[in-house]
């Protein structure tokens, strides 16, 4: 059974589409700050399991909602991370700080971009010279 996407050639191609997994945590009452910090501290562990990047976001509208994201090239790497000893221990240690069920969703990456050295901002236009004033005496 396949979880998520494959290349446009389908499963026969044997290559999965890289994607991002979004774990949707919901903190329990009055523990949102502590739990958000714990998720942010645990998120880099995904890099040990083949993630290419990670991010943790907290909703401004609902301070109890925390999204943990990790970009993987394969589902197998994601599952190694999620079912690995560090994340099992994380969930056990913080079990009173989040509500269950924990939901996570694999999203196929269709496009991505960012500003950086490879994509500089457009240069600002040069200011127009001020017209010379003509004074007659």
C-alpha cells in the first residue's frame, strides 16, 4: 500500500515524491508555552532521519495550536523518525501537554521557493537626477 505520492510514472517508477509532513499538535490548557518550546527543541531530530529541513509554527489566532513540519524524500524516513526512540520518548514525556489524537498529514511538494543568495531581491531603481534649475539674472 502506498502512502502519499509517487512520480508521475506511478509506483512502477519506484520513486516517491518529496514532501512535507505536518504534525498538528494541540496543547492542553495553560501548557501551550512549555509544549511549544518542547516541540521546537525536538524538531531538529528529524534531520538525523533524513529530513532536509524542519519548521515549527504556532498559530496567532489559537495559541494552543502548534504545527511541526519536516521535509522528507521518503515516507520510510518519516516513519523512522516518528516511530524512533526519541519521538516515542518525546510523546511519552509530554503526554499531559497535548491533546489526542495527534494528526499528521503528508503533503506532496509541488513547488517551493525562498529568497536567498540564489534569488536576490530586485535592485532598487536609481533615483532620477533632479532637473537643473535655470536662473536668469
